[in-house]
């Protein structure tokens, strides 16, 4: 979808309720501002979607947030379900079947198709997607942001209330806003090839590792396999040159003992372990998400997923802020909540990078030991799986409250609605009452539901009421047994959390 007429008609001095998103990748396409009717313009420099898929995997939490908005089914229908995941390429894999989610698997789906499905959803929701339009700079003031862009007809300026930079690791938005991007440069380089294999390995995922390096092979649509790995020859700060099919064949043969009959590459590439994180995810009216906010080695396939989850946290907050219904500090909570998640992401990917490059005898022993723990200590395996899948993400409660506050809510059964995830589709708060009576208050941004006591979940077994945020995290919960006191708590919590008035049902 391409627009070629610059919008010179918006005077520079008038602030609009528009939000501009720089970057039309998965993160930019999922900033859900249309939930509150906010006009959204997405400026994407590429004229066409990139046919090469850097990412292949959707994790359980990403599937959950797609389900919140009722759009998970097309992804599930096309993707291939893999009931396990790896940490640092260890031989033993984590079992995702034990996870408390409707989606206890990773979903193999090329990024190019993921972007296509997300684009269809964004455009259907009313987003103005402009391909071939690139942000070149911006200035902000107390009333809005002036965004300089260039398109097929030349340079132009747009005025917006806020700008979200989803424009990658070399983000123009981040640089124009003066946000630092500290971190470390690359010290090792991975490699990948999308190739045809005449003698492919059996199974959904093939992996081999040893002193010569590590390699994985994953089937892709169209008769291709993704070959990805690393070896000692790729260590060092300097990019080791363009990858050729002969070089890829030699590397894979050294590690796996065969090249699987590889031929006809459609994409050959290298990637480094440079690791950086934006010092701030918000600078005034400019916000960052996805690769513009964090850069890392693609260990575990987490990058696309964390970007979509950034967008999930940001979208409803920004929409409420633009609409004037948000509490004053709500937008500031985006950095407070997601920056620690990004820091944990970098910790995890650095640790996995070290394991993937542990080719010394000591390093091989470390890999063996950790792999054995994954296989024999269920709690260890589950903890790693919950971290990788983002089901373990918890936001700090402000102020400290019930132990569940800030945690992700599981897909609880509801009365009068199939489940919590279905109830979250309108993008509003969901007020859950477990007392067996209708929730005592409602409001314009709150949907009340009664729910049976979730006795099979110990952490929820004593909860009498809970307020669930539009992104599926617990905003407030209470174990109060007295009906009158509980009603008063609910009214206070709804008013304080949503910034909206409440009414009796």
C-alpha cells in the first residue's frame, strides 16, 4: 500500500492527535493505537516487504497478545508448532508443554509472512501505511512533534502528537531525539543460509555442536531449510566478509559431518553479537520500541517477539494518553516497565552467545552440564522456558500491592465469556470478580466479568477480585473477604489505575 502525495496541508504550528510510527516491520505494525481511534501513520522506507526472514519463530507470549485482539488464528493456521525450545543451542531442549498457556509451543513462521499478516490487520484497523516514505529527522516542542520525511514526490513535513521509533538498530528517530545507545561491538559472527537440501535431516529441528562449532537446520516453506550456526573461524571484531555457499557448505560439513546436499541458496548472511540498549525508551514525545530500543545476537529467536511485546505494552498507554483518558504517569511507565525487560533480554542473549561459542574443552563441559540440567531438573528447564517465552515477565507494582500485581494473567475461565483473552479483545481493562456476584462497579474503560474461583492455580486461589490491564497484566488484585470493604477497594483501584470514573452496575 503506497501513498505518493505529501501532506503539506497540515500547518506546522497545529498539533494533531496523530501518532507517527517510523518503521513498518512487526513492531511498528503492532503498535495498537487504533483501539482508541487514534489516527496512525506508519512511514516505512522499503517499497516492498523484505523477502528475507530474519526471524522464524513466534513465542507463546506473542501468540497470547495476538489472541488478545482476536488475530491469532491466521498465524496458528499457517505456522508449524514446535513443542520445545533451545537455550544457547544446548543439546537437550526445554519442554514447552508444561507452560501455563493455550500455546505451549513455539510457532515456526517466516518473518515475511508474519509481517504480511500484521500489515493486513493494521490496515484493516485504519492505519495509514506509506511504503517508500522515510523519516529523515524530527523536532519536538511542548505541543507536538514535527517529522521530516521523504517520499516518492520528495521531502515533506508531518505534525504529530507523538512519534514512535520502530526503525531498527540504526534508528533515525532515536538519533534525532538524542537518545544514547550504549553497549558493545561485535566480537563474534554467526552465519545463516536459506538453501535447498537434497538430503535433509529428519525431524522438526536438527542441531549439532562440538569443538568445531554449532549448527541448526529448520524446515521453511517453499522447500527450503534455514541453516544457522557459528564456529571459531567467525570469532573476532571484524566482519569476516560475505558468506558464500562454498564457505557455508564447508562450515556445516565440519560441524555435522555432511552438508545435507545443500544447493540453490536464496539468502546467505552473517550477523554479529553487537549488544546495545537505548538509555531511555521515552524522550518527551518520542518513544522507541523493538530493534530501535535494543540490539543483540539473535539467540533463541527472541528479537521479533520482544519487539511485538514492547508494542503491546506501549500501544494502549499511548492511545489513552492521546485520548486524554490516561493517568498522568501512565506513559512514563512504558520505560519503567520495558527497559528492565530489554536489559534482561541482553543478559539472556549474551549468556546464550557464550554457550554457543563455548568450543574449548572447558566450554564443552559447561554445555554438557547445563544440558543435563535441562533434561533432568524440571524446575530449571521450566524457568528457562518461561524466560525465553516471556511468560515470566513481571512489571513492578506501583505502589507495592498484592503479590500478583504486575504479573501476566493466565487465560482464566469466565462466566458469560469464553475466557479472559477473549474478554481483552476490545483493548479495555477487565475487572474480574471471583465472589460469584456481578462486579460492583463499571466504567467507560472497564469491562466487568464474574469468574469461577481458579482453584487449579494456587497463586489465584484466594483472590476475590482483580483488575486486568489491556495488555493482560494484573493492575490490581485483592483477597479481601468482606464484601463492603472489597467493593470500596475495587472503586478506588479502578479510579486510580484507569484514571476514569466508575459507576454502579
